C-alpha cells in the first residue's frame, strides 16, 4: 500500500512539473517578447550622446556591469522572488495589487460596496496572523480619507504609464529591429527605407488585432525561443572569439569606476541602461495566464542567462572595436566574415521577435483598460472577446486604432532610437516605482510582516529605481516629455470619469424613493401594470432609484414583473458563476417586484444580453421556489433554522445567493444572513457621501452560509394554497417572459452645483459630459437591442 501511494505521489509530481514546463514554454511568447528584444537598443541608446566608447574600455565594462546587476536585482530578485508572490487569486498587475490592498483595508473608493461581497470565495484574506503594528498602519490608512484618494491616483498613474508604454514599446522594438538594414544598404537609402518599413509593419500589426492573439499565438513561443537561442549563441561566440575575460566586468567595481570617470554623463546614460529591464512588469501583469512556477522557471533558467550572454557578447565585441563605421548597434556584433549568411536570418528573427513583444504589450493595454472600465475609472468602450476558450483574449477597436496612430506618430516624429528610448525608459521606471510602493503596502497589510521589512524593501528597490528615474527625467526635452504628457492626459480622463461616477452614485443615493411609494402605486392612482418584464438598471443596491419614479411619473404604467438590476464590480479578479447573482424581493410576493445584484470581478467576461436575460429569469425562478419553501417552513428549512425576520413595509427582504443549478432540477441555494438592510444603507435618514455608505456594516449580525437542497418528497407537505400561490407566481414570470422584456436605463446629463469651483465646473460640465457623449452608452455596453430599450432622461446636479 505504501509503495503504491509513493508511486502515485511521484506520478503526480511528474505531471505537475510537466505542466509547469509546458506553461514556462508558452510564457516565452506572451511574457518575454519585450524583455528579450531589449539587446537591440540598450547599448545604442546608452552610447547615443552622453558617453563615448574609448580605448580604455572603462565605459563599455561599466555599462555591462550596470546591465548585469540591474537585470539581477530588479527582474530576478524583486519580481521573480517577491512581487510575483503578491498575486490576487493568481492574477497580477497594478489593479491586482490595489484590489488586494482594498480587501484588507477599507480604503476603496468604489461605490455600492456590500458586506456580503466579503463572503465570496475569491475574497480570501489569507491566514497570516495580524500583528499590532500592521493593524496600526491599517487604521491610519483607513482613518485619513486623503490617503484613499492618493492611493487611487498612484494606481491610475501606474495604469496610465502602462498604456503609454503600449504606444512606445511597439515603436522602439520594431524600429530597432528594422534598423539592421543599415548594414546592407547605403546611408542615404537606409534613411528613407527604415521609417516606411517600420510604419508598414506597425499598420499590419494593429490591423490584425481583431483576429485575436490565440490564432497566431502558437507561433509566438518558438519565435522568442529561437531569438533567445540566437542571441545567446552569438554572445557566446563573441565572448570566446573577441574577449574571454569580459566576465570580469560583472564585478560591481566597474560600476563605480564608470561613474567616477564619466560623472554627470555616466549618470545621464543610465536612462539608456534601464531599457534592459523593459518588459519586466509583464511577468507580473501576465501572471493570471500562467503560474508563478512557470514564469519563475522560464526567467531563471532560460531568459536571464541568455540575456546575460547576449550583453556580454556585445561588450566583448565592442571592447575590441572602438571605431566602427556605424553607430553602436546590436547588428555590428554579428560575425563579420559571414555577413550575408547570418545577418539576414538574424534580422528576420529580430523583426518577428519585436512583433511578438509588441503584441504582448498591446494585449496588456487592452486588458488594463478593460479592468479600468470595470472599476469605473475609464469611459465605456466596446470590448470584443476574440476567443471563447482562452480567457482574457479581448480586442478594443477604439483603443487599437488610437494606439496605431500614436505609434506611427512617435516613429515618424522621433525617427531615432535615442528619443524613443528616453520616452520608453521613463514610462518603464514609473510603472516599477508604483509597483514597489504598492508591494510595500501588501507586505504590511496582507502578509502582516513588520513595517521595517516593507520599509527595507521600499528603500532598497525604490532607491535603485529612483536613480534610473532621475536619469530619465534629465532627458525631458529629448523625448521623455512624451510619457509624462500621455500620463497626465490619461489620468485627467480617468480621474474625471471616476469622480463624476462617484458623484452620480451619491446623487442617486440621496434621491432614491422609499419602498412605501412603490407599494402605493396602483389602479387607484391611475397606474397600470402592463404585460412583460421590466429590468430597471441602477447602481443602487437598495431602495427605488429616482429614474424609475421619473419614468412612472411621465408614463403611468410599469410591467407586471419588475426587477431592479444592479450590475456591479467587486475588488476581486473573478466571481464564481455560482456566487454571481444576489436575488431578493422588493415588497410582498403579490407585488411581483424583485432585486437582482449581479457581481463581476475586474477580469470577468460580461455576458451578452440574450444569455444574461435568460439566466436572470432562471435565477428568479430558482429564488421564487426557494423563497416559498423557506417562508412556509419546509422541513429542510426548519432544520436549518435560518429564517430572517424583516419588516417588508419599511425595508426589503433578504438577498439570496442563487447557485447555477437549473430550476427544473434539484436547486442549490446559499443565503447570506449578513445581507441586512443596514449593510446597504437602508434605514439611515441621511448619508454624507458614498464613502460613508461603503463603511456601514451590520451590527451584531452573525454571518452564516447555508446550502439547501429540496427533495421532491418535500412538496407533498406543502399546503395546497401555498403550492397554488407558488405556481401562480412562476406562471406569472413565464407569462411575462413570453410577453417580452424591456430594459429601462437612465440617460443622464450631469452638471455642477451652483457655487462650485471653476475646476469642478470644468471637470463636470465640460470634461465628463464630453466624454459621456463620445463614448459608448450603457445600452451599447450591455448590448441591449434598441427595440427593447426604454431610456429615462435624468439631470444630475452634483
């Protein structure tokens, strides 16, 4: 028995290693395309102007030493061994760190947050014992509201620079690869050939985006693997042939010697050296597509050593060639005596690898904009899912064409690697600084380590990155102004959109209608109930939205089945389908009014309207059956003893998590008893802001999760009149579905209050309304058919 157990354990370990190795191979084409092409332009950007390559080789050795230690400390030590462990349910990136922090401390600015969201299975907080000092830091952050806004601005800054990198990386990667043509044609012809060829490749790259990366993805890993083997082989050849002692330059002594000789010029040249770590953030951002062990294995055992060999090989060649006829570039280190037989294949592989690296950052830009949109930090755009099988493969048409235009403009405007490198370097270091700051908070709040550990992490890696960041800032007039301009522009858009969204939610919260008003509507007031289902979309998780009262006031009729739908985002990457829907009644059962809260994570795929409508009705049917069994003391429900008492005349009844089992089969239900009206602000007469609502929690409410499974035998115990009422409600729902579904959405116009500051009036009256008019409407985002759409005009004075 022991032998068999040991044998099965060995087999499972082998299978897990096989899976990890396969994922490590696949990650080459997605994660490391940008990082692997950096040898094409690092030395060229470094020696562009600030320092010169001399006979003493002190400069080239110093640069090699900086490259080696930068690659070792930042991608290897910081990312592979620390940052990759700060994942959010296997997801990485700026928003993953932010959502992780927001779950451990109440610092989120997202509206309509509920205590019931904390019961999600993906809302895990870990089991690290919380220390007193960590708790003090947490309380300090929660107490000062200005820190909440500062943290959001920091996250938006990181997000905007990633988007800016999506403009710069394709331009510099493809341009540097195509620049290899300078060795095969005259300088006059080269000057007029590189720019058009680069622009043509970029146009083709962006034009093919709508097909999705999964259609050509299987080519990516072999291309990057071939490229890595190519540059490492050439590097090894150059080391052996030109300078076998170049390994001595890996000593940190050469860094100090380099700075001592070059002084200010050497410090400024760090803006080119830092390009050796471009693409490091992709290891963390693309963590959700692979695994920690796969990315760690690929970088540690393949990417890292091949890059070191490539940089050492270039340095070995340049140490023996001080007066080349061309500028220092990667292609001059390709063996001279076999130019035609080697350089053309290397050039072709380099161009393909640069396209792969560009594809990775473009896909990452789509992904991060989709996350920003989910968290109400970006105007609504059309998101197309290009693969039914591979999660996260998306395409955003508007962003794609804007990126293409900007990439071509950068290529034509800068026309050289130096300016592109300066711009790209500043964007890269900004993202890394943001990641370092957020990881420091994760170390304290999520891992519950002593603050001194987080401080040491921040000081060590932050000082390295600040050194490179300061060098990049000195290049402001030489290209570094571009990422700053892009970041400021994008941050303005994102912050204005988020601010106005919060203010709209607060307006809805203050102007919501009481439940009594809804229950009093009837024939005596001239209000008719028409056949069909009315889905009233709102951001509120309780109460009756003001747009519905306006709708009934102008059109004295509403549907016989009324559902108040709130589609909300929660600070988790994914919400399991079995936990997505929270369903409850609004008023007594005879009123046929319900509330449905649909929860999505920031990486979840939103359903199209047809599947959403049918699934919503299925959940309502499941809830109706569950509610009748529970309210009339089904035997199984009585055993569980979880009847929640609520006064339906003054508040709403419980909300229930409805699972994925179909109504016709044996249903499975989960009830969240913590979902009391107090947790969603019902019963409070005044609320000062959305943040105050977020922090309201039920007092002395014990949270329990109970799973119910009703057998067919239990139906025989239900009284005849109860069964008739239950069947009547189900038949009303089915009849309403056959009559048709109407989607009732608010069509909003927002304006600033009288007496508001000039900045606020500009942001609301002009900025937000301009963005709202020129982005996708909520009906387009929800894919509502025009024939089923009812829009209610609303003026928000915020």
